[in-house]
C-alpha cells in the first residue's frame, strides 16, 4: 500500500476498536473460565459467531466459495479448535500478563512453521528472537508451581497449533476472501467442539449464557476491525502498536482479577519486547523499500 493511498490514522482508529473488543472478550472468557469448561465456552462463542456470519455469507452470495479447498480448510478447523480451546483454558489458569507475554511469541512461532512448511527464508535475528522468547518464558515460569509450568507448556503447544492454522489461512487466502474463511472457522470449530461441549456441559444461568454469546459477538467485531485496520493503514505502521497490548492487559488483570505480576513476569516481558523491537528495527533497516520511504 503506497503512502498516498494509505490512511494510517484511520487504520489506527480501527486497531484501537479491535483492542477494545479483544480486551472485553478476554475479560468475559477469564470470568467464565472459573465456572465452565473451556470447550463449552468455545462452542457457544463460535456458534454465536456462525449465526451472525452465515446469513451474511448468504446475503453476499458467496456461499459457493465455502467449497474451496475442503481438505485444507478442514485441517485448519481442527488446528484452530485445539488452539482456541487450549487458549481459553490457559486464560483461566494463569495471569493475563503472563498470557499476553506468551502471546508475543506467536509471530516468531509462525515464522518458524513457515520456514519448514512454506520454505520461507528467515533472517538470523528472527531465529535469535525465537531462542530469546522461549528462554524468557522458561524464566517467567521457573519459580511457579509445577501445574502452572504445565499450563505454560500447554499454552505453547496451543500456540503452535494456532500458528499452523494461520499459515494455512495465509495459503487459503489466495483463493478465498475473508468472509468464507471466517465462516469456515466459526461453523467448523462449533461442529468440532460440539460433542466435547455436550460431554462437559454445565447449564449456565441466563446472564452467563448471554456472556458466552457475547464472547462470539465481541470476537467477530474485533476480527472485523482488525481486517479493516490493515486494509486502511500500512502494516509497518500498525505492527509496533501490538507491543503495547501488555499494558492494558496487565492493568485489567490487576484491577479486575487482583493479579499482581511477579518480577520474573515483568523482566521476561521486557526481554521479549526488547528482542521484538530490535528485530523490527533491523528488518526495517534491511528492507529494500526503506530507501524509498
């Protein structure tokens, strides 16, 4: 996107809206995870999203696009089902600041998977960030109890599944537009998680059921604002904004859930952030387009 056609401030406004809806979704998932299984929350979340997206797909006349690449879309749904269920479980078990710090590793993990499966070349500083990031996570959870260390390991496994699904989505986006991809995700994950949700089902009160439905609506709106943000603004302008995600997440953890980050968590987050910012600056300096910007 050229400087003349981009609207960075407009994109930033959409990214702020994405952050608001994402954080609201995170709070609801954290609250619901105390009483309900993560798979039940995932099922109702995706079912509510599907009820919003499927009529929109039919109205747009894009229903035929759903039949594109059935096998790869099915694999993406399976990986996404594992990733989001694990993500919801870990949100309920560890501090939001710790979860946010682990989340910073997702781009690095995605790059690693892209290297092996898409044969995308990776720079030495990306490999360095991966090593530093995983070392920082070990540092963060080293003083924690053993079951929290297992949860952190589970979070990393879930991230690998989510990153693999992202790689598949990137490949599928060559032939499919955003709406069919979103419908595949919502409908597919709802179908995959339905049997497990029924098995672990706990009947929610009306207000709790409403909260579960709201997780789907909030996540759908957050995804919409995310897509709009990157359509309007340059990716290079928006990418650094994600580094600040840990600030509101930590504040919400402290004021809403009485979570006090440990010194290890703070230091680990700073180490990962410093390595990510350093990588961004190096890649921007080495970019061939940098001279013309």
